[in-house]
C-alpha cells in the first residue's frame, strides 16, 4: 500500500462511495472538521447525500460517475464492502484510496477473509470451500455439524445462509448449490457476540475502541452494550486480536471485527467489515473520538489519540416502523440520542435509525430503550 507522507487537510474533499447511514455519519464527522464531502449513490437525496456538499446520482459500478467522484476528491473512501473492485482499480491513480482495493478483495469474500485470518494466526471457526453437493458432504464429514452454509460473496445480515443440521432441506440446497460458491463453517455455540473497531493513524499507531457486546434478532444487529458484559481477560484478548488484524492488513480507515466468545473464553473472528460498523455507533456520544472521526482522521493521515469512553452505553437499532414509534416517544425520553437517517421509505427490518443512551448503569440504559428490544 502506498505510504503517503503528507496528511490531507481541510478543506480538501473526501469522496464517499455509498450514501447510506455509515456514509452519512462519516460525512457529518468530516464536515465538522472542515472537509468538503462528495457522495456517490444511485438514490437521489440518499442519507449521506443529505449532509454532503454534493452527490453524484449513479450506480456504484458506473465508471464514468466513479471517475467524476475521484477527480473531484482528494481522497476516496467507501462505506460498504461490495464496491466494484475493477472500477475502483481504474480510478486508483486519479486520487488517494488509503484503504486500498486489497482490503476489499479480502473482506468482500468470506472464503478469502477466513483464509487470510488463518494464515495470519487469527482464530476462525473451521471452514471449507464448497461448490457442489459432494464438496458439502466432504466438508460436513471433515468439519462436523451443525454448521452453516454461506455464499462467499454478497450475503449480509444472514441473507444467503443455510443451517446444516438434522432438519436441513437438502433439496432446497441442491437446487441452489451450483449457482454460486459457498463456504461451509462449523456452527459455534457461543455465549456472546462481541465486536471491536480498530484503525491505524497517520503515524501507524494502532488504535482500538472499547469492546461491544452485540445482540441480534433475525441475524440483524439489534442491541449493542458497551463495554461488553464479559471478563477483562476476554476484552483484552479481543483488542489484541484487533491489533494483530490491523497490522496484518496494514490497515487504513476503521475496520469492524465481529467475534464469537465461547464458554471457554476463547474468541473466534466471524467477520471483518472494512469500514465503521453498526456496533460502533455508540462512540459518537460515549467517546472522546467517534469511530467516524477516527475513520476520517485515519484516511487523511492524521493522528488519533487513545480512545476513552466517558460512560457505559447502549445502542438500539430502529428497524422499520420502530423509527416512527421513536419519533413519537422521543419527547418523553430526553435521555435518548436519536439518530434518524432520513431514509425516504420505511421498510420492514430496514435500518432506519438508532438510539444511543449513556449513563452509569447498563440496567437502566437497557430499561430506557426496552420497548425496542
Ligand atoms: P454473518 O452473516 O456471517 O455476519 O452472520 C450473521 C450472524 O449469524 C452472526 O452474527 C451469528 O449470530 C450467526 N453466525 C454466523 N456464523 C456463525 C457460526 N459459524 N457459528 C454460529 N453462529 C454464526
């Protein structure tokens, strides 16, 4: 990866590929620091477009539009992993892309991601590549079950996954298996799901955020509790894994690392997200530097101080119509930090916003947002 010596200072322009809520919160951080922000997203007036200096309304893989964004930006970043890598490579010499294309190549493909982790001594669940029913049978034989069969690319929040156990509908899998490439993973009987946000600053210092504990519903993140309600030993192990991962990746920008905590206290990486992560939103109100500030500072080559969390925090996602309830109930909950992403269409289970609450007692924070849990 190119090592840029000079930091990118305001009022330079930051181009963001993707106009969703992550792009919006990145843009808000960047604007507060005095940067100009441009966004590429096919939806006019996308959440990030609403707070940026300009939005280019086009598909993410539209090379002409991407070229235009690159030409108008001093630095380019992305808010999701499924960026068109071929198109991004073609604009690499028009601007700076500190996170690089390689980070996407690894993290947008579950098999490459887990192979990368294993090669670098980072703990992952046993896994195997699957392209046919015969491969699947061999993988189950070798690794055991219950397991999960996931598409190597494109799946998120539990989409593109099959549970492999005694109840599995093999006919359904048979009809789909040769359409794409899969990874078979041993299902881990975890006690908790954790995540850590990590980044490296302009002086190559690795910076980690406090560990989040994450609760999901229908495979979608629902609630994060920070700090995670686990032992200090587990939390420092999680941060150690985050540091090793950041160094192995030569990281720029923020990376979210999702982990399983097993009953033995052992940790396993589930997934790497090459961007700020939903479970790190708490840092906006609870920390001296948010994950979005850290992301902007990192891609611009600036220094980042050690992260301090001022108070415990709980974050709940507002999925679908829960946003409408939150808007109505907000006046009676002055303690809520309500984030409404400004999405035009309310859809079932769509991430429409989130609420963060901070205070000394996790129990009372959970009680404050209990209607959404
Ligand atoms: P993913 O789509 O890989 O991010 O997984 C979504 C969720 O499915 C995770 O947050 C876990 O709750 C569950 N999950 C995924 N992989 C595994 C696994 N190997 N063992 C147990 N649960 C898993």
